C-alpha cells in the first residue's frame, strides 16, 4: 500500500530542510523529508565529526565519505574541477565553509526586474532577518535576533598571519574597512571579517537547527538513505515520488504537494528522469516527455583561481581559514567584478594563497542525465573558461591580487609571488576552480520559455510540483549562496501554507 503525505520534500539541505521543518509547524500537515544520504538522528547528544569540524582546510568537511563525487566535464586541456556536494541529512549546509553572507541588494532587485515579483531586496529582507540571530549586529534594523541560524564574526585575535596581511594590505590599496559584510552598504570596495554560522564550534546547517527542532513534531517524518528516482504524475499533476531505499527497493509514496530541493546538480536529473525537460535529451534515454522546459540549462557558479605565494610566516595556520574577505570597488549602482580571500595552504612548504573569485560569469553551463538510472551521475559542464568576458574579469581581479602581494604587510612577511611568471590566461587554464556555489539550472522566470519555475516556485504547467533550492536563481548572486537558500526554504513554506489557507508564521521584524 502506498503511503500518503500532504507534502513530500526531496533533499534536506539549506532549502529543503528549512521548507520541511517550517511546513511541519502546521500540525494538520503530514510532512515527509527524503534524503539520499545518511541520517544522524542522535546528533544533538552524539555530535558527528563533520558537525564540529571543517573550516581548517580548503576542502569541505566530511568529504569524500559524505559527498556525491561529482566532477565538472573535462576541459580541452584535460583540466577537471571537483564539485563537492554534501550527501547526508543537512546536505551541503553541513559540509560547507560556514560563510554566512547575503547577496547584495542589487542582486535581488535584478531578480525582481526579470519579472519575478516578490523577490526584490525589500521583500526578502524580512526573511533574512527571520532566519538569523546575529550576535554582533542583531540590533541593527537590517538584522535579526532570535532566528535559528546563529551568526558571528571571528575577532582579529583568532586570525592567522595571512588574514592580518590580507586585511592590512587591502586597506593600503584603498578599500574601506567594514565590520559587517552583511550590511546593505558593504557589497563593494570593502574589506572585513566574514560572518560565520557556527556556535560553540557546531556547524549550524539544517541538521543541527531546523531539522533538530522538527524531529520533535509528530507530523514530521524523515527518511535517510533514500535516493529519489522520479516524480510521479497523474496527467499534468504531481501525485508523489518514487525512491530507492537503503535496501535497494523501489518505493512509491503519494503526496498532495512535492517540493524538489536536491540542489543545482541534483534537482535537474530528478525532473529529467520524470519526463520534465528538453525533448531530445529525454528521448535519447527512452523517457516519455511530460513537459518541455529548459531543465538543466543556465548553470552558473563563481569561478576562482589563486595567486600562490611563498612565505613561511603567512603559511602558519592558527585556526580557521575562512575569516575575512574583500570586495572590489564599484561605481554607485554598479556591481564589483570580483572578491578575494586569503588562506594558508601548506606549513611545510611555506605556501599561502590569495584566492580571487569572479562574482558573475557570462558563461552558462548545464546539467543533464547520463542515464535513466537514478544511480548514474549526471553530466555537469559549467562552461568555465569559455567566455572572453569572464577572462577579462579575472584580469581585473589579478591586477588587485598582484598589487596586494606587493603591499607592506606581504613584503614584511617575505612573500614571493610563485605565479608572477605566468599570465592570467595560463593560470586560469590549469587552475580555475569552483567556489561551490552552483545555481540557476532550474531558474525562475514568469515565462516557461525562459525558466522552469514561476515566481511562486511552482513548476510551469504542472500542478502540485515546486522547486526550492539554488537551481531557481534567475541569476547568480555576487556572494556565497547558503543564506539565500535558507531564505528560499522559508519563502516556499510561507507561500504553500497561504495557498492551503493555513496561516503562515509572520515574518518578524527582528
């Protein structure tokens, strides 16, 4: 007998974990949350290592034991980029760098300007305030207090030498010091401490916040180690999902509403296997089409590359590496082209790095199934290094990075630019990487010719099916995407409760 729920949410990461937990606050709604990775139901009393580690190295915590093993398509020169994504309850929110930053106000206003009503900065700010407890600036009108995500900045006394040099060098080059990189006026021409979502060194992803609270509710069910194969349809209405359980059995579960929150790499394959996507791709895998939508197209990220320096002093790591950040200058109303951070790399070799990230790439990639089998990894191609305009952005970033290495604090540390003999083209060709911020592969647009979901996050032309994760971004943000994904989970939960005639939780002012 097929079990039935009011809502089935697929994916327990930054959006899905939030949406499921919020929807379960309505005692009349039976909510099922499905996750492909393992669950850790005793995490509060027996914290798993990944929840209290990470931040000490560039590689995300819990990898490779708790990740999907994705790689970008090989570049013509053979270069490949590893695409780390968390496969566990909490998703990538439990293995990321805990950088808790918002996008710039102009990012969200750009979304609204594309016809996505309700997604402007002024409409989303109450949600950003709802999710957070800002320990440093919670009294400010643009911050919140009492939310589930505790946010703080690490004091300079905890910084490693590279972070001090980076901060002082950025000031020497004319950037403005700003103590709050989540302030509305901090998106350009500033340097400051990065906000972090950690408390008592516990990583505050959805496993340890929203889901921990939801487990206490009798109408909330969580099933880990369940890989969703496809959405089930009755004509043009979603009526449930089919998943493969931990024992390899195929299980069907019914639902009035299905929310896909499997991420920019995970949601497109589920839709494509379900018959939602480009006709040619589906037919090549023997899948009958349900709806023609650009599923998997328009994939974006923040490509990055590093200036490697030799300096035993700057290579010393005294704690966390993601501690401060600078953002390029910009004219009023315009956006900065790049941002930067500095990290220690290897204390034995005496190396550190200035990492430079392009805020918005013109190249667009794609995600496509490689087989109709759910266990088959998708084909992912970000299109890195395929647009000349993106290289020009890297050149602007490199001008700053190389000037930074020549500033007084770097000179005092004896820093030697190990890539000084290489052109930007050479460095990017073999060193381009990902900031782990994939987005846009099921993008939001009012017209089904341009996007997969409408501004209410409903899949175009299909009743009862929603997407809520970074794949719906109409355009990428300039900054890290995790806090915005929490907000997407809050938004979809509010809209579904209102649509069902159930009162949504008021969006608090603080």
